C-alpha cells in the first residue's frame, strides 16, 4: 500500500496526526510552515509545491489557503483543504472555482469537526432548512451565566463574521448545502457542558435528520480530534478498493 | 458534464430515481432485470456487463449481488452496490474481497438509508461501541402494543438473521465499523411513530455521536427516499471537482 507522497501546507498538530495514522500509506512527506514544527518530513522553503508530491494537504489556516491555493491549482495535484473558512470570502470562492474548472486538480473538503455530510450531500436539492447549533460552556464566550443563553441566531455569514473560531464548521456545512438562505446558525452558552456540543438539524422532503456531536479534543486541545481524523479517512479512501459510505 | 455510461443491475424504483436525478450526467444506460420495468435504458439479456459501460450499479437484491458480483469484478469496472446485505454472508464477503484485490475495480457501498458514515469512517479505529436502534410502528412487526416495546436486542448477525428487511442498513454500518463485536442492534416497536426512525449512537475515544433519521418513503414506499439519493450523491461525486465532506 505504501507509495503516497504528500505535501503538507502547515506542519502542526493535524499534519502530525495524519503522519502518525497513515504510516502504512505515506512514503514521503514534505511540509511548508512559517516555523519549525518538528514534523518528520522534508521542510520546503520558500513555498513551492514539490514536483513529485502526489497530493497537497492544507492544514494551516484560512490565510494560508488564500495565499497558496492558486499555486496548488497550477500544480495540477489533488488538494485537500481543512481551513474551509477561506471560502467564506465569496470573491475568493468564485475565483477559486473558476480556476479549478480550468485545472486538472480535484479539491476535497473533509467533513472536519462535524459529520452527517453524507446525508446533506444526498438530500441537498431537497432541503427546506438546515440549522447548525453550536453549544459551548459560557467561559468559551468569556461570560458567566447559570442557564442556557442564546448568544447568536442568524445566517451563516453573520455567524462567521462574529464568531470566526467556528468558521470552518459553518462554511463546510454551507458549501455542502450550497445555499446561504437555507442555513441558520444558533450559538448557545450552556453552563451544563464541559465540552462543545454541535448539532445539525436537517429538514427536507426526504426526511428529518438530527446529528449530535460531543467532540473530544485532539492531542492539541484547540482542535476536535474528529477534524484531523476526517482528513485521515478522506486520504485513506483515495487508496481503498472497497469504500463504505461513499 | 454528459458522458457517463451506466449499467444497472435491477431496473426498478432506484434505477428510475437515479436516471431522473442524473439526466445531466448519464449519456447512456443499460439494465438487466428479470422483468420489464419500463426503465428508459437498453435492456440486456442474458446477463452480461456491456463493454462500453463506465460503471455498474446494483440496485436489485441481495441475491442479484451474489449471483452477478464476480462477473462484474471480471469486467474491471467500478461497481456501486446498494444491496450491501449480501455481505452478511461472511464466506461471500471474504471471496469477494479476495477477488477484488486482484481486479482493477473499485467498489462503493453508498450510505443508503442511514447517514453519519463519515463520522464512523473517521473514528473507526477508536470506537468503543456503536448501537443501531431501529424503531418502527408496531404494525411493521405484525403486532399491536400501546407502549414502546423492545422486540430485539443483540448483535448485528443475529439481527440480520431475524429481521432480514433491515439487512442493508445493519450490514452497511457493520462494514463501516469493520468489527462485529462493536455493533449492537436494538429493534423497537413504537406506537408513537407513523414512520420508521433509525438512530445510530457512536461511543469512541474521539467523542460521542448520535444520528437520528426520520426517513420519508421514496415514490416507491418500500424504500426510504434517502437510500437512492445516497447512490445519486456517490455517483455525482465521481465527476465532481469540488467535493465537500470527503
């Protein structure tokens, strides 16, 4: 199974997890990062996509996507993007999709810290409304409350502007739905919680779906463990012959 | 985008929905069925995989998978299988996987009437236990009860034997988990329900997840509408350049 050559944009926590999980699959790894990160991979400097890389994996930041995405499209290599929040910028999204059509790349946005996107993709054209409810302990908002408190209710763009720390989850869901009008976001401070609890409600002519996530943190506690593992699953699928849930 | 040539094994409800949804994508369709089904496609008789088909889609029955799967593997074409229940037969599964390794086919099992398999795939190696709870109105079991009644609790194999009508859902989930010991199944007669309600509980070292499905029937009321649409989404993904959710 060995043989995949990966170029990571961002050599931090996520790249470490991917390298650890995909030892059997990755033959060679490169990375670009503004700092030394101790990743067991060849550091590239200045930024360029190594010719012999098979795929490019962004796991750095929204800014890194915006800065380097067009260079990746020029490389014609398949591109996995974790910081989907970059596509909250509509002009950037349009330009990116236009250039993508002219390239031989395929772009993959792993499901990240949420799931059930298989349902959303299936019912996409038949959605009445999707609600994303982000519940966090009050201290995450720098407040103290003794009861469940609605911090925000509105559309996804507004939520992304006001709560940029949830930008990837909201934008990935929005990209899957493909229609801004159909996604409502609620953000709730909930003193009964020790960790975040994300919920997705899908109402459609196909059925009603409710996905509840109680994510534990990854070894780096700023990221849900589910997010890097969704990337690992996406990369693994590329080389599988028997794909379940597909 | 046109250009895909599809061979359907089974020309019934699911094939009709796929053809209707993927008009923009499917250039030519063939089908094999034991009866005339009125599908707008070239009927093949006796069974053979047409040379110029790009992909083979099984949407017939567990028996059809068992009967024709090895012919499809010989054709070296990618193979989408809806009747995953065929793989409840462990000997068949082993033989199939062995022959698959020697072929150039890739096999895709769409998520069918359930979702959240993106989560299951991501946390696969880190699962403590998954519980599949199938709730139906009592008349689905031919009984009358006035309160929630547990009809079955046990492992997936036993559930599949005793309730073969749920075989695809249970086997697809089992294939995603990859470990029989970790899947528990509960079947409940619930007089408060008008339609089926499927729930998946995932307990893992990555987090806890709970996916609740209230599926509406497809135009043919024996199938959840979600099942053919998950196949449509899988097929569409094949030709997409921007794939959200892995």
